[in-house]
C-alpha cells in the first residue's frame, strides 16, 4: 500500500461513540494487566482519565479522531492524535493507531 492508497476521515459523533465503546475497555484491560489491579478498578480509572483528557469528546481542542480508509473507501483502521501547540517545537502525540490485521503490510 502506498500513501496514495489511504486517506484519513474525521470520525462523526456516532463513529466516535462506537470508537470509545471499544477504546475505553481496551485501555482498561491494558491498565489492569500492566498495573496488576482488578479490571473494575482499571475501568473506573480509564474512564476518568479519558474523560479528563477529552472534556469535549471528539471536539476537544487539539485532538483529532480519524478512520483510516483504503482507496475505494474501505475502512482499515483508526487514528487518534493530539497536537501540543504550546511546546517548542509543537509536538504531535499518537494516542492510538489501529490497523486491521488483514491490511497490515499490504
């Protein structure tokens, strides 16, 4: 796949909600495993952290949520990035990049 084969499209409200329905529990599972804490505790912490990080949801300033599309419009993943404009030089954080297994290396 070349860079001409993909494009990024902003998530809409419905897509963002579905994305968070998957992302928060995934983050909680990773947190529970890494910190060796009960899943319920990690779920509470993950929910709180993400809510604090994204007070305006997908419209939180400097955060962007994208669907990654293959040429022809087939979705192959998701991307969540944030820009820290007040840093010198400005920094771009990649919070999550997910590429469907079937699309990796293609």
